[in-house]
C-alpha cells in the first residue's frame, strides 16, 4: 500500500528512509544512510515503521558519523536474533493472511468493522508495555498491545484487505495528565477520510459488548478527546459514516430513545446509542436518564448507564436489581507509551 509518510518527505529525507528500509528488510547489522540530524533521523525511523508495520523486529538505533562524511553509519537495535526474526516474519505473514481471508469478499466498511471487532475481541491492553506490544507481534501474536501496536495491527490488516489506512500520532499533554503519545488510524472509504481509534473502543467494551464510539469520526467530533497530531495527517471532514449513524443508533429525539429502550428490554439486550439532538448537557442527560428509567420501570427493571461524555455515547443495561451507581462516566484509554 501507498507509504503515507514517505510521500510527505523531502528528497533528502526520502533517501534516508529508503536506505533505512533496505537495511532493515535485509536485517543488516550496520548500513549507511545520508547524513541528517539525530532528531530528523529518529522521526524518519519512526515514520518508516508506521508505513511498514511488517518491520516489527527493531526497537531503535544508534549511529556513527565521521567528520566530513555525507553519510552516517546506522546500527539498528533488533528485538530478536536473525533466525528468530525470520521465524516471526513467517508466522506474522501467515497469521495476517489467515485473519484477512474471511473478510475478502466484504465491502470496505464491513472489512473495517471486521478488523475492529477482531481486535476488540482478541487483544487486551498491556499494562507492562513490553517492547513487542508496540509492534504487530504483540496484538497479532500474543493478544496484547498498546495503542501503537494496535494501530500497526489495524494498518497491517487494512493493507492486506486493500483498505487505504495510515497511522496518526498525537503528543503527550502533561497539563491534561496525558503522559504519553497516542496512536490511532485514519482510513479512506469512497474518497473520504475517517478517524478510527480501536484502542479507545477496546477500552470501553464491557460485559461482552463491542463499542464503536471512535469508528469513522470526523475531526470535530474526534478531537473533543484527542490531542492534535504531531505529524500532518489527512483532514476528516465527513461525519456520515460514523458507526452509530450508519446503524441508526444516533438519536435526535427523546421518543426514539424511549422506543429503542423498550425494544432492547424486550429482546434482553443492552442499548448503546449516540445522542446528537444538541449538546449533551447535564439537563439533557437528566432527561435521557428519566426516559431510560421509565422504560425500565415499565418492564419491572432497573437501568445501569455508562456514559462517554465527550462523544455523547450512552450504554444502558437493563438489570433486575438496583445498581450501585446509576451512571458511570467512562474515560476511554488516553495514554499509552508510543516510542
């Protein structure tokens, strides 16, 4: 697939990128790269691995520069020995092919949902933040990952299934207690770009539910609870492919909430919906809760609500006993270490 970051570099940066890519794919112990300052080299190295998640076996590098030389000598830090790397490469290739196969005949949107749901069902967040959790080998090989590894896994599967996809990265913001960079994906469907943050959705899923609060968001919605990108990324201006809109679970009227709540209780299901009937203020929330409670009361149940406030998504479970807390305000995962 098209290497997004490479296409946004100048000629000198592209030369360094190509030299790094060739050296890393050949598993060289050292190779020469056109001379650039250390920070620029680090950015190129990082971006190369966002473009090519298959280069999962290297964690960093050192370099030597001889005075007067127009090149540097790059010494990569491989995570495993070469034989082990080859074994892992073979296993990852087979794993990605096998995972993609059931989705080959689906539409682009269905493929995207298939990838999202696979990650949400099979990958848990790695609190220890092991080095391989930043790479596809964590989520796809071990079933654990942090945001960077999850975003790379989504990209690897999108690449395999022919969906245009890139990895966006935001910076830390200590003022907001955001300690680390964060990574997610931007996909292109029918010529429009959309944000897809599977890490955030994965962190919200409870009791066997899959959440889609961050599935195909436009910029305005998405950046309510995400920091700005550190590298340029495509702008996402279309809000029509958002999951809850596509599935007719984005409500503007209170009576729709009431109707769907009664339906969910009858079917013994949890109701997850998005509110877009104006801002979700405390007053509007109070009204929504009253409607959900009334629907529950009619069926001799109680309601337990989880709320993603920035994205105005509510999850209502209808239960037999009075819940300890009527409303739980959830925060999607906002901080994993991105190298």
